[in-house]
C-alpha cells in the first residue's frame, strides 16, 4: 500500500467488488490480454508509425526491464511529462507493470510545478522529451535534479544531453513479474487545485479500469473505434473519458495528433478514419470556425466530445450541423465522477446539460452552505461518492478534512442543478479557481507567487469573462510603494517558473480590496469590478 492515501472503506470496497464494478484487472494485465487476443491489430498510430498490440506489449516488457535495471521498483513515483507520443504509452505501461507510479505532469508545466511534483511525490525519476513545442525540457530537469534529493534519474526521449536516453533502456525482458494488485494505486493524477498547489490524486487499477469500461459502454467504443488524441494525453479527460486508455481497453486504435489545431487534426481525421475525439470548449469554437473553410472529409467522425469547462448552449447547438456527428458533453474531474450526455439523448438534452453520472453506483448530492440537500432543481454544491471517486488526496490529511465530508463525499466545488430527468447543469463554482478554457488555475497558487515580489503588498486573483476561453484570469494587486508595470510582474512570474497559462491575463493595480462582512477579501466583488470594466469597454467602442 502506498502510504499517505486513504482509499475506500472496506464495506464500500466489498460492495464495489460484489457488484462487479471492480473486476480485479490491472493495466499491465490488460495490455497483456489484448496482445494475446488481438496482437496483430494496431493499438497506436503516430505519424507514419503503426504499433500493434503485440509490439506495444513487447516494447513495454523491454522498457520495464530497463527501468528495473535502474532500480525503479514497486511504489516508486516517476514524474512523467510527455506530449502525445508513443513513448508516453510505453513508459506508463512499463511503470504499471513494475507497480511504479507515474505522476502525470502536463507539457505546459514549468519548473515551479515540476519541482513541486518531484519533491512532494519524492520521485525517483523524471521522464521528458528533449524539446517540444520550442521548449527545452532538459533545462527543467537540470533544475529539478539540483533541487530534489530523491530524484536519481532523468530520462529523455530524443537527444539526452548527458541524461539517460530512453531508447538505451529497452532491454531483454526479465521474467519475474512484479506483484501488482488490482487494488493498488496505479498512478497519481493531478487536480487543478483550489488551495495552494495542485493536489495529487491516487487512482487504483480497479477504480480507473472500471471507469474506462463504463465510459466505453456509454461512448460505444469497440475494436473498430479510432480515437484521435488532440488534448495532451496526460490530462484525465483524453486519458480516460474514455480517451486513449478506454480505447486501448476496448481494443480500438489510438491516433496521436501532434497538436490540437484544425490544420493538424482535420487531415488526420480524414486519413485515419477517426470515429471519436475530445475537445475543450475554446478548441471546439476554433474547429467550428475552421470547418467552414476546410475541404476535409470528416464523415467518419461519429462523436465529438466537449468538456473540461462549460460549453455554451449556443455553440453546442452548432456542432451537429457543422460536423454531422453527435455532440457529447462531458463534465468530469480527475478526482473521479464523470458525467456524459448519452449518444441517443435528445438534441435539447445534449445541448443544454452537462450529462448525467456514468455509473449507477455514483452517488450525488446537491447541498447548500450547511451541507443540507437543496430542493429538487435548485442550485447547490455538488457532492459525490462512488466506485471511481477518490476518498482523499495523496498526503493531504488536513486538506482532505475539508475537501471530503465525514461520510466520504468529495466536495466538487461546482455549483449545479439537477433536472427532473437527472441531468446535471453546471451553473457556477464555489471554489477559488479559474477555469481558463479547461485549464484550471488555483487562485491561491498565483497569489503566493505574486506576494513573493518585494513590491507587492497584497494580491487577489479572480476570473473575468472571456468570449473565447469562457474565463481568463485577472490579478488585483496592491503595490507596496514604488511603481512597476504589469509587464514586469508577468515577467517576474515567468522567471519563477510558473506555467504560462497561470500567468494572469490582466493585472489591475488598486489601493485596496473590497471585503466581505466577515473581513475576507470579496472575490465576488472583484469579479464584478473587472466584469463591469470590461463590459464598459466593449460598449464604448
Ligand atoms: P479537476 O478537478 O482539476 O480535474 O477539474 C475538474 C473540474 O473541471 C470540475 O470540477 C469542473 O469545475 C470543471 N469541468 C470539467 N468539465 C466541465 C464541464 N463540461 N462543464 C463545466 N465545468 C467542467
Ligand atoms: O476537466 C476535467 O478534469 C475532466 C473533464 C472531462 C475530466 O477529468 C474528465 C472528463 O475525466
């Protein structure tokens, strides 16, 4: 057992097993089984490369042997920061087979996040590309290596510059397999966070594979499905809802897109006869714009999933006419609960709701500030518990006491209402977070970085409305004395190694903050101030 994790109490674990949710599968075993039953079929397409299930299975064994030679063993944590490349899969499955735990960093994370993930998870290894999207990840590795004492290995795909090269690690497979149990934690996923830094989310083989199986069923993923990965695969949505892992679970084919733009994705949809893909709302808007002017044949596309942030009903309504396929709204979270609109739902349900829980064992409550159930149809905070929703973050006892109820419900921080037919409509948020087109920003994390500047007396980060991204971030800053510019402050944050998407889109200097009657900074009032300012600007011009 990984220490620092509170998993499900025995009576729930017993129930989920008895009901057949948890069937005792592991990721290592799943790939082995697919390689046996359909070894010749293609698992992953990347550029001109097609990798069969049998080949993937073999390469995973060889890489696991290489990792083992380095001393990587069961329960070791390994920060994996890879884009949509085949190596992502080989690395993850090799670690799964050893019972070592990938910690899923996103390609957009920088030293501030990476040092923290390595340090907090006491990672023994960090796996990166050499250069991706113009950024040299080896610089991040050099910093992490000098700061984090547990970090023994940096492994690079491509030119390794003195670090270990991933290619050199593939070795003769070792026959004795690690004793990986289905109830073991398989990896640590990231939460967007609402207080301080991102929390780490322990997901077990049992619970995650259950979520894949149900997702596959709802999204009708089978051997003939072709899933195009356009979002970064380490993100929970393209990873599991049903995403790349759900596709592999069903024996389908994953096609890796090097990027999310229509110019990269549309030709791939045509060429590879893609049947399903997943987007965040701003990307869906970009694709809607592009489709009118591009002459690609996208007729193979059956389902376009949109999730990660609220998709407006107006944009949702345009999907079917533009793409000739079914829109599926997906409202999920790396902590567990995923809601889907069903493929045969009415257009009104698909356009106007964020779906309903995928599993009959998902329990949901909508509550007021006193944790009392609101009346049916009223807005409240969504609480949830179930066979694939965690009972606690990794090594976060104090935070867990607040983030979960005493009877194990996760407080999502989402304000929702439930329709008469049991569908969820997301109405807002009761957590100190900005959802920038699907990328989550914990306000407190950015505020702490701002406060590290000697000239900043106080800082408060809030969301501001944005037509394209839904929300952008705005930092209200009270300067201490000397004058400095917003540009300088942004540069300061960048130099501190903060991921670019977390750098405030706008900085407002002010002399004081509005306060609530209880003496807390009123973020609601700040949101209103900036929203009004923006609205005034659009009406003036
Ligand atoms: P995380 O906990 O970091 O995985 O982020 C999950 C959060 O993203 C949810 O709690 C919601 O706040 C937000 N989210 C995900 N999908 C949707 C959606 N379809 N509509 C609105 N919000 C969403
Ligand atoms: O935003 C998310 O985290 C998310 C969205 C859709 C998610 O984790 C998921 C589906 O599984």
